[in-house]
């Protein structure tokens, strides 16, 4: 039987639109110090480290090399995953299972406020021959997908706007969130059009921050904490990169990543066996599209369920109680870190005013953003 | 397998410079506009501000007692916040150096035409813990007469030209 692995420590700086007082080094240092304190360990106890960084977002080529100091990982086994935080989590999980050592640490960071030409950085991710000469905005790509998703599922703009209303309201009572606000559906619908049907309020504003998570193998986990949060299943998947050939209506990458995680966790009926989810909502419609892809809802049902309040903190299936990317901020490669952080806080009963009652199993899902079709999923239980 | 002229003639399309210049083949040009504004944070921020004042500042680790330069808010080896700020000197010794005939874009310098080779060096700064220092340039010295352990001193830009950057020091030169 496979060894069990648990999250035994979490640390974060919280998330704000700007962090002019600190460099990326001090951001990670703060999150790491809190995570080690939470786990009751010191960096010397850690057997392996995984950091998460995209060179173009950091502004260094080979950003990896700038990871060790602030994690206490100098002259220790460390490498960087240029993907989502949950990719790094999977990597650390596998390192424990493969016997590298019982304790592994995962780090992620966003200094989005330091990226002055963010839109052009994202455009630079598109194919140079097929797509870039057309000079599409990254948000046009999101608009194309939103339009197709609405067409295939019958989801309305009002239902999608409710995702924004809910998530930004949830953020108001999450002390870590930087973009909480009370708005109504009309405010969202009437906000400035970016790429119709996508409006400004449908897009998650960016945030800075860091998250560090400590993982431990079962015996070590039980010795370190009374509240281990077990990794029950984990999955990741990438669709074809082609904007011409991918499935625009459905998030197939999320579906396959979720099925991989469900299989590992022994979950057959996700809606019944999972209590709540933190899913990627960098764009409002993505929350609904991802929920349907992961079989939490049937195709075309997530919007109606959301409109009826079913995904509120006190609803039948709470989604993004943290406020999600819309309310906490788009953290780029750290987006999965925000999701894992919130699921752990909920399962430990440490989510304060946003605490959902009687939860035992939560799902954290992320996506690598425009123009990717890459998704990650992890199932956690207390 | 050796690739023969016959194989090339049969399978490959030869391109001339003219084909590209005249636009006979598809050519895509894209200059990425990637701009960043790195927040300094307290350690790097003070270091740069002091360079503008014509001084070099370090920070001390109260656990391992190293005088750290460039300064940092935490000791990467002891994993504790660093302690007091310490001014160090603008003199030091050459730890290692190089005589470079190429520039940073890998372009050849016209050495025969009289261009001086670049002489980047790591300077161990007086007052900092041995082995800690600044990566900078050497000048006002015959490149072939630099030696390991050579004593050097910073040559600063005039105060009105300093901006709070590592280039506020123009270079290091030998001291008698």
C-alpha cells in the first residue's frame, strides 16, 4: 500500500495588489518562516524543496537559482517547477513517496505588481507563426472561450456575474484577500467591456504574495501535528496548445486532471464525497466551466446552481469560500497555492468568518491561465 | 549517414539571403516588450541608497557573526533575521578576475585596434567577512598586471551623477 502524505504546515504573507515595501525574497521568507513554525520544524529538517516560478513572470532567465536563500534551502536538494503550485505539490508528494526523505517543502510566489507589461508577456506565450501576427489580446482568447461555453451550456451572463458578486463578497471576510468588495449583478454586467461578453469585473485583478506548504510522510506527520491534512488524490493534465484545435466549450484538462485525482482518492461521486471546492476563477466563467468539467455539476447546471446561492459559504456545495482569484487576486503560478491554502484552512477549522461547517474533504483546482489548457487538481481530507 | 550534395539537391530547398530580404519566404519578427519594476525591499534598498551617498553598507548576522555584503534581511545559512547595519570600506582585495575579449553580447572587442579588454573581478571588501564582496570591474591597471590578492579601491562617480545603483562605483583601481 502506498504511504500516506499530509500537509503539516502552511504559511502565507496574505495577498495585496502591491507590496512595495518588500522584495520577492522577503515575501517568501515570511511565508516560509510561518510555515515552518506552523509545522514545528526548521529548514534543516527538510529533505527536499520544490519552488514554483515562471522565468518571464519573475524577470530572470533561470529564476530557479534565486529560490534557495529565502526558503532556507541553500546547499539542499531543491528544484523549480515552471508550472502551477499544485504541479510543485505533486512533485514534492512524489519525492516523499520515492523515499528521498519524510519532509518536503513547496513554495510559490507572485510579484505580479512588478510586471509592467503583463499583457504583452502573456501574448508572448502564443504561437509566433499562427497567432502572434494577429496581435490578439489575451483577454480576447478568454472572451472566445466564454462565448463558446455560454453557447454550449446555455449559461447566462447574469449567472456568470453572480460568481463575481459571490467571490468578491467572500473576500471581504477573508483577512488574506486583497480585492473584497460588495457589488451587485448589474454592476458587473455594466462594467467596462473588455472582450464581449467578458467585462472588466469578470477578470481577476492581480495580487502579490507568497505561500509555503510543508508535507510529511504519515509517521512524521502524526508526530508533528494533531491536524494533518491528507493528500488523498492529485492529478494534472494538459490539452493541445493549439488555439485552433482545442475544445473551446469544455475544460477537458480539468476533467482529466480531476478524474486522475478521483481515482487515486477512490472517489466515484465527487458531488457527494467532496464537501467544497476552491477552483480557478481567473475569469468568472472559468469557475462554472471548471466545476462542470470536474463532474461537481452536470453541463449547464453550475450557473443556475450559483444563481440560486448553492455555491455560497452556507450553500449546499460551497465554491471559493476564500474569494477565489476574483476576490483574492490573480497570483499566476501561485494560483494553486491560494487554493491549497484555503482548503487546508477550511479542513483545519481555521477559516474564521468564512468557515464552512462540518467539512472533511475539499478539492483544490488550478489552471495555468491564458493561453494554456493545463490544469491541476488535489483532493485533501482531514 | 553522410549527407551528400545529391541528397540535398533532391530534398532541400536552398534559401539565399536575397530570398529573405525580398520577403520571398515568411519571416516573423517579434520584439518582446518585457518590462519589470523589481521592488528592492529594505536590504537592497538601503544598499543602493548608501551607494548614492558614496558608502558601502553591510548587515551583520548575530548568529554566525558574518558581515554580509550585499546586505540581506535574513541570513541564508542560519535562517534568522539579520542584525545591525555595518558600514564597510570601499577598499578590498581581488579574489578572482578575468581578462575578457568579448562583451556581454558575446561580441568580439577590437583588442588589436586598441580597445582595452574588460576585466571583471570579485573584490573581497575590507570590513566584510572574508569571501564576501562585490562583483565589479577593474580599470586604471594593465590587465596583464592584475594579480590575486591585489589591493584595490572604488572609483566613485561624482555625487551629482550617482543614482543609487551598483554603477555609482565606476570601477575599482589598484592602491599603492
